């Protein structure tokens, strides 16, 4: 009986391996990267290359130091740190006793000088009248001498009487010459002036003006609108001229000092629009501004100890140049005020490159000014005019 060997299973058809996704994912990732690079390139070409930004930018502004112009002891402090003050408001008062005494002396000196000058005009008038009288005396003596000289020729009078007539004429002429010299002396002292414009009166008025200003300056006023900061003055403190007492910061006139790398300044121009975001508001507020000026030197060049690149080992460091940005919308600063020293991020739109790199014109008006001190001097002039008028009453308003 023959045995049959069982047949082996059919292995001619091999099992198909599962389809690999690795190659697909790599191709997809490559496509995404390629599209990203293309998109980035397009964005930079059409948009990104027209902007330069930096976060090395800080709020800056005027810090107006309040210092006394006259010495004195502090009796009143009108404002403290953080208080709002307006131009002309009294910040500190000094004891005015000494200044009041000096002002009273200056007033009395001016009044006395005006009366003395009026005396000079009176002396000139008297000298002029004396000259007229002397001329009459000379004319009379001359007529007497001429008449006696004719009589002497006929022998009607003696030679001695003629000699006396000549002596009288000579004496009258000498008196006239002396009187004329006295008149000229008096006239020179007041010539081409009135009482108010006389040099002696002007000198006394200048002393009064100085005393008045010293008295007014015992009240130290704010030269600008702003907020008080850094108050250091104390009640009863004896202060000297120039001593820092406090500062007034006009927060409505702040600006941005943005420090751009030198490689970012190639296309930057004055007048280009700027967007500013302050860290204080977390970027939720965007301020509008413009480039006001580009610095004339790097920050390191104007530092207290400038770099000495010509000595020792040298490593090239990209420098930064300060760019000043001013705000174009004052309402934004009122709604969202900034403080000195706050950090900001600045972005400059470089599309418009028609502006200059440096200013081309000199300023046509002061960058900052105040007129609070001119009013003080105007009041002093009014006081001087009042004193002069009071001491020239009935004297034809000071005219000789």
C-alpha cells in the first residue's frame, strides 16, 4: 500500500506590505516649508522691507528744574509730587521781609531823585533868566559908555567919569559871560531830556526795578504747565540761588527717543510716519507720530567715556543712533498719558523717502518758551511810572 505525501500550501502569491506614509509626510512638509519661504519672501518684498522697528525706545521729555533766583527762607510750598500746576502758579514762597525793605528804599530813592532832577530844571530856568538880566545890564552900560564918550570929546565930562563908565561896562560884560557859562552848565545837565528820561532818574528806576524783581521773585512760580516731580525743598529751609527745589514735567509735550541700529537707517528720513506702542498699556494703544530728527552721532560717541577704538584689541560692535519721534495726535496723550522713561516699541514706515536725512532749515521760532516772567517786569515799569508822575505833579508832566 503506497502512501501519498500531502501537498504544501501555495506560496506563489506573497502578502502585500502596508502602504508607507513617511514619504508622503516628508513631501507635504517640504511643500509647506517651500510655501512658507515663498510667502515670507513675498511679504518681505511687498510689505516687510518698508518697515523698521526697535524696542530700544523710551519716552523722554522736558524736566523743568525749579530753582530760586534770590536767597531766602521757605515759608510756603504750594505743590507736591504728582500735582498738576499751570504756568504762573506759585510753587514756593520765601520770606519777603528783606526784599520788602529793599523795595521801600528803592521807591524812596527814586522819588528823591525825581525831585532833585526837577531842581536841575529849575536851576536852568533861573540861569536863563539871569542871562537875560545880564544882557540888559550890558546894553545899559554900553549905552552909558557911548553917551559919556561923546560928551568927553566935547569936554563936558571929565576923563575920570568916562573911565568909570568903561569899568561899569567891563564889569557888566564879565557878569554876562559868567552867567552864560552858568546857564550852559545847568543846560548840559538836563539838555534833550525830560524828568523821566534823565540819566539820574533812569539809574534810580533801574535800582527800583531790580528791587521790585527781587521782591517778586520771593514767590517762585511754575514756568510751564505740567506735573510736579522730585520735590526736595522743605519748610524753613534756607536756600541759595540755583538750589534745585523740584521739577515740573509737561507730560503733554513728551517725545520718543528710539535707538535704531546703524544698519536700519539707510532708508529712514525725517517726516516718515511712526507707530508707537507703550509697554504700559500692553500694546493695546497705538500712538501716531512722525520722525522729527535723526541723531548726529551714536550713543557711544556722546557717552561720558567714549570708546577708544584706536587702542588695544578692537571688536566691531553695531552702533545705535537715537531717532527722535514726536506725537502727531495730542488727544492720544490726553486719553492715555505717558511718563518719562517708559519703554515703548517703535515702527517706522519707510515708504515715503522724500524727506531729508538732516534738517535743512534753521528754526523759525523758539522750540520752547514762557512769558510768565515778562509780566513781572511790566508791573515794575508801571510802578516806576506811577512814582515819577506823583513827584512831578504840577511840573508840566516832567517837561522842562
